[in-house]
C-alpha cells in the first residue's frame, strides 16, 4: 500500500470519527438541524431496542426533540469505535460500517421545590452505523441503537 492510500484511509477514519462524535453532540445539544444533516437523504435510525422508534432521519429528529425535552441535561459518550471502510483492492471505498459503544446519562428537569429530586437515568449499549461517502462528506445511512443495560432511579436491577 502506498503512503498516499494510507493517508486517504487515515483521513476517512478521522472524518468518520468526527461524524460519530457529531451525532452524540447533536443529541446532547438538542441541535436537531445538525442531527438531520448527519444523515444521507434516505438515512434512517432505529431506536427500538432502546425503547424508541425506527424511521427516517426527519421523523427521528422530531421524535427525539419531543422525547428529550423533559431531560435538559444529557451526555452521550461514544467509545470503542471499530470502523471498517470498504476495501477496493487496497483503496478505500465509499461505504463503511462502524460499531461504537455508548454510555448515556440524562437528567430530568428539576422538580418543584417541594418535591424530591429525581435521579439520573443512565444506559449503555452499542450503535451500529452504516456510513456512505457523499459529495458533502461522510454521512450516516443508518444507525441502530442497541441498549444493553439501563439504571433508573427507584428501579432494582434484574438478573
């Protein structure tokens, strides 16, 4: 492999890393315009395994905006990224797959003064991204969010 091909692969990996980070930041910051912009025109997201819905990026952004409204404090950490870029005989192609683990903490709105504060909801799992290189750069064609665990205030763990 030539140094030029290696550089192209490194640049793709950095762009994909930025895209996945942008995904988490858009949700945390309620930036639904940015969220929509991360997807291809036919981009889809599937949150069913985390208690949500599946649909096109527009529908999902609207759903997230409504669902996240009661949780003004959010922080997604997306780690352990494993990226596989399409290999065209030693040259990077225009599609990729990425798996990334996440830990998500959300805090509900502060209760009225006379109520006890609610605890944080914390969950973790794995996102499976299918990515596509477009004229505008790498975009999410699909993401499937698979929740593996959840800790909620007042709920005893099972198993």
